C-alpha cells in the first residue's frame, strides 16, 4: 500500500474490549457499518474518528474502500463519497 488512507466515521464500543463498531456514510445516502479492531481507529473526539482503509479510486465523486473486519480479519468492500477518504499524517513523539 503506497499511502495509508482513512475513512471518516463514527465509532462506539464493540462487544469486546479490543473492538469498535464503526458507522460511515456510504454512496446514495446509505450507511455502512462494520466491527473493527480498536487499533484501526483514530479517535478525533468522543464519537467521531478515522478508520484505516485500503483505497481504490472509482470516479470523481465515489471511492471504493476496503476495511479490515475484526472477526475473520477479512477485507470488506464499501462504496463511499470520495471526500470522506482522507490522508492522516501524525508523528510519534
């Protein structure tokens, strides 16, 4: 993967202590949901954050992202608005 991408999301506690349930805007006013490892989410505040995603461009307005599922560690595919896919740069100090 060349650049790590993230998808804007809302998150809440999962069933287990090491996971979050994330919810995000899909294309055509749909809503996507998936369970992910806590380590794949960057919290921005109490409810919103960024979830790690593989990113594949589809067009000017949409993108296809693949997010790692917590259960079977498989990649699940979602079509989302392109503006919700972001780069996130941070340094460990």
